[in-house]
């Protein structure tokens, strides 16, 4: 009986490696230049190994009527973890995945193909350029999980980008973003101020150690023009193997403070993580 072996390949933006999980028969970790990017279990696509992915999944669970299909846009494809999750938890969903690295998309399609009838269309394009060409009010959810190396690209951090997100979302739609920062949270606070220019409701989800400034880590941001189900999200993230906290309302407003809105022309990428923060062998 043959065992799966790692696959390494040069892609458009670095070297991608697919590594099998010895504890799960058809599960794989995708890393690019040593930074873990995605984890998928082909037999159990609802298994979200990464904690930030679990938190994004929790938001997707409450983004509409339970189990009802959604029209979704995913900026950043990786190994298609969340599109696979949504295809199972909300069958009949129509999903567009935008991945800038054509070589990476080809690698994933070859070794980790999406199941037939998943309802997922993959586009190889720059995330913002694709978004600017997308139709008005065409998505129920928009998930941004885009990292160039280990940083969120600058052109996906601005009020111009947020304007495009708001245009593409339908009324009541939800925008989710995976970000990363550490104290004093200059980048995160500015991102919160920027999305607040177009969205009235905002929720932040992160581990207590990250929020207390003890370490660099992922932060999930969810925004909408309608109220989000904060109690349900609070219960869900508290029950995770690594419990997280939800910040919203006045407490979140105080956290943002007088942080500036980010504009095109002056934007910078998210901060580099400390050496070894997200690295794998």
C-alpha cells in the first residue's frame, strides 16, 4: 500500500510544498516558501485544522439561513479550504475563487482536485482587479485571505478596496478578512477604521493572547451593513480547541480609537511576522 509523499514545485510566487498529514489519510498541508497557507482533508472537508479557518467558518455558518446556499467570492485560493467547506455545509452555493498565482492554482487542481459538482469557479487574477470587474450586488459573502508571502498586499488594505467590496456585496452581505498583526496593532486598528467607512457593523475575533499583545497572530474581521449574530459567534469560538474572544460594539470602537483610514497611494502591506512565527519544515 503506497503512502502519499510530499510534492514540491516552483510556482509563480515562490516554492509550494504539499505535505501529507500522517494522522489523517487524505489530508494535506500547503506551504509556500515555508509559510503554511492551507490545510485540507479531502475526505472530511468540514475539518478546519487552522484556528483562523475555523473562525472564518463560524462566520460563514451564521452569514445566512442555516444550510442555505450562498453566492460567495473568495479572494485568495490556496488549497480551496473554505470553498470546499461551504460546498458541503451549504450545498448549491455558487462560488468564485480568485488566485493570483496560476502555478499554485494548477498544483492544487492537479493534486487536490475539487469534487465534481462543487459549484466552484477558479480565476487566476489579481484580487482587486478581478473585484473591480465583478458585477454590482453579486455576492452574499466575500472572504479575503490574501497574503503575498506573509503580508497582506497594500492595495487590499485601502478605502478604495473597501468601496469595491461594498459594491459587490448584496444588502445584508458579509465581508470576512483574515489579517495578522501584533501590539500596538497600528495595522489592525487602521483596517478597522477603513472598513468602518462603508460598513456599520464590525466584529473582531482573535485569541486572547493576541488581543493582549503577547504575540503576533491571526485576527478574523467580519463586517456587514446589518447586525451580525455576536452571541452565536461568541459561543462558537469559545468552544474551539483554542478558544477565541469576540470584540464588537463600544469595546471595539475604543480599540480603534483615532486610527487613520488607509488610502491608495499611501498604503503599505501588513507587518512582517517575527521570524519563525508561521514557518513549517
